[in-house]
C-alpha cells in the first residue's frame, strides 16, 4: 500500500494598525477563541526553548489543522480534538471557525486594518477527495482548491504553492516550500495570514534614538528605541509591567509583557506561567492612564520551521504516524497521514504600526503609583513577550518574544 503524504504549510505576514466594531458572535465562536488561546499557550511552551527571538501564529496553526480534522476519524480525530482544544462536536468546531473567519473578514472590511486569512488545498490530479469533505471545507473555511501534479511536475506544483503564499502575504513570505516535496504527496494544505495595522497612538520618528537593549550577552545591542507619552491601558504587578497598545479602530491590540527582572530568569518565570487564564487576567487588570512608553523598533522572520516535534510533544501523534493516522474522511481510505506542518512568519513593528504576514491570575498584585512622581515609565529595553489579539473575542492571532531586536 502506498502511503500518501499530506503537508500543511502555514504562512504568516504581520503588520501594525487597526479598528472595527464587533458584531455579536455566536457563543460557540467565543468559546472557540478562548480554547484556541489555551492551545496557543501550549504551543508557546514547546517553542520557548528556541534560541533567540520567536514569532508565530497559533490561530493559523489551529485553523490549518482544523481543516484536516474535518477529515479525521476515530482515535486520530479524538487526539486532535483534545490537543487543539476543539469542542466535542465536529459540526460545532467547523461552524465556530466559520463564524470567527466571518468576524475577521468584517475587521478587514472596516478599512481600519488589513487582516487577510486565506486557505487553499492543492490535491494531486487524478486523486480526488470526497465531495462531502470538499463541501465542508469550502463552506466553513472558504478554501481555494487547485489540483496540481506532484507526481510528474513537482517543481511547477511547488512554485504555484509558493506563489500563492507570496500573493496572500503581500510578498512577505515567498518560499515556504524550500525543498522538493515527497514523491507520494497527495495533498498540500496552505494557510496564510496577513495583518497590517497602524497604531492608534503612533510614535514620532524624530523621537526615536539608538540606545542599549540588554540581551543577556556581554555586549548589549544598540537598537532604535521609539518613545512617547500618552494614555494607554497599563498595569504593574509584582513581577512584570503590562501595556496594551491599540491599533486604529480599536478592534485589535498588542499586549506587551515586560519582566521587571531583566535577567534570563526573569523572562523564564513569566513564560512559565503563561496561560490563557493569565492573559485574560492581565487584560482585565490593565487600566487607562498616562504612561511614558519606550520600546524598540524591530523586524523578525521565523521559519520556515517544522512544527511536528512540538505538536507531538503535546500529544498530537497519530496524525503524523503513517500506520495510525485515519483521515478517511478526506478520500475514503486510511492511506493519508501528515508528513509535515510548516510555518513561516514575519513581523515588522515600527513607529507607524505593525506588519506581519496561567495561573488563574491569583498571584497578580497591583502596586500603588505615586501620581506626584509623574506617569509610570514602561521601558522595554530588555527581552519581553508580545501578542496580538482580536479585542472582541480575545483570540490570539500572533504571539512571540523579543530577545534581541537586531537579530
């Protein structure tokens, strides 16, 4: 029996700006956003040992795998549902994703921010997928379906997929598939997310100055440090400062978590307790006040990077096992398994905005601020965590860590 490879490619383009009023979402969509954040933190915990900077889109990973989950059966489906924190019902899962994607389309249509999420399937010509499967992913995920010939013309198939990803991410990610695809590839599933938003309170470029950024190395990096004093949602706890920077339209925001302890251990302690409950608590704690904000201008690329190992570590095993995988809901056989899942991500944070293709919070202690001493200072001149969320649902679209803005 020939085993057929299914490869997931995830491209993320990200930029800074934002806005939009939220329509009323179905309860299932709000619940999915919350559980997706649990998965996001699970995945971050596996990626945190990566050296240096880190940036990825957990929502992109989740939604790409949801499309394969639509064809999963038996133990494979049960394992995916548990690891990805999906609802018990397949029907509810896919309808909730459809509602979230519709909401994000509305955010994009508002004109305050660019938020484009695109999905595509690239099946082998002559190896048809089940009509019911294609109908489900078209209806709920809006996929483009383009048959290609991996067997006889793999270079052209690979070029077309890379071109689609490049177009979907506005040219930020152009070569997500570097190497030739396996000879028995029968399906490539691609997901691309592109975000570009401008800050609600932009920085003045003339105020940006080169200053040290403490990197835990003997030689600190000299980086462009942006600065402004304005009203932000902010809180200081016993171990960190948290600030929320909103994009235009206020529909999305960046949350930055800056350890008070500048050492490597200081960041590690924050990462250790990172959870959706902790993030929700931070968002609840921040209050509007005037803040003196200093943060680096930075740009980073992540990947292309395989996510098979970290996903296996949190329990997603059968889907990658040629003997155990059951994706018979895709083509009526058990010959398909996922041979790789790859994500490539890009982020650019500047004075204008951003571009990119837990504990239950019981340990949060608010510290008093002496108003006579002037506004609190949020000086991000050492490693920090950041994430970008949809304000209406709390859904984390992107998350990462800045260890050295110059890398």
